[in-house]
């Protein structure tokens, strides 16, 4: 077995593609989801049908007790954690900053930033050699929006992902002597349900001409980048931020 992995927000999109690929490469996978139990259970069943090992665990990563339950469930069912993919994140309908309320801002930062920190904390407690662990890898999922700022649409989302970039750099240095590598992928426009959920299902088509490769990415293309950063092929990479944006 390659190891034990938690994928937050793993029921759909990039998270689901990552869970499938990880299982195919020998990981036992804990799929975290927020509400859509049916989809997460179906993913786990597919993995098991293909001979893999997986469980699905509900939880809101911004809620500490949910995070503790998630990691405890993984410990009991799959064994010692070796990898965390901090993928859970939310976006909202597009809006200028002067139209954004405090409730939206607080929810955005709670899920996208606080959630990533809480999950990283629990992973460190299990994987750090200074805590008696055997080392491991964390891959954070940011966004190309962190570089571009998403003006007139999602400055708050872009800012939350900018925090993930900074977290990656700082945490990679903090944990380099703990046997834990920390890296990050920044997806661009990827064909998932996130755009429809934000009220603009045709967003990629509208902005396609601004992408040098003239197309949106597929979740599997991001998953392959995540799995590379998790693998021994990236053994000397920590603090790296890998753009998977079609050149944008």
C-alpha cells in the first residue's frame, strides 16, 4: 500500500478525481464530504469495486469537532496517515467588494483558510517525526485566482487562496525537519461544478480565449499534479506552488 490519504472536499470535482487516482496508485483513501453523501458513497464503492480501500466521512472542515471526527475516523478505519490533500473550498456568486457582506467573508475564510489550517494541524500531529510519526506529505489546493485577484468577481475567494499559497510556503519551512513536505497546486479554469454553483455555468466558455491553451482543464489533470507532488518523484520539492492553469 502506498499509504493512507485524507482528501477534504473529496466527493466531487478535483477531490474525487484525486481520490480515484490515489486509490489506483495504492493509497487507502478517506473521502471527506460536506453534504452530498450519495455521491461520496458512490465514489467509495467504485474504488472498492476496483480493489481499492476507501471510506467516506462527512464533516465541515471549518468546524473543529468535525475535523477531529474526520481524522479519528481515518485513524480507526485505515491506519496511520501519510498524506493530506487540503482540497475543500467554497466560492460564492460573483460580486464586487463593495457589495460583499461580513457573513460571506467570514464563511469564505472559515472554510478556505481556517479549514485548511485545522486539517494541516491534525495531519502534523500524526505525521511529524517530532510527534512520533514517520513523516508524510501535505498538498494544498489553491487557485490561479491567487495570482490574478479575480477583480469584479471574487476578490474574497482570490484572497483566501492567496492565504493558502502563503501557508504552503511557511508550513513547508516549519515542517522540513519534521519529515513532512508541503506543496501546493494552483488550478485554473477546470471543468467541475464549481462555476455552476457560483451562478455562472458557462464561465469557462466565456473566458476561454484568455487561456493560452484555449480550453478548460479536466479534474484528472489537476489530480495527476497532486499525485506527483505526493510521490517520491517529488522527494526534494517542498514549498513548491505548481500552476495547472493552461498557461493563464
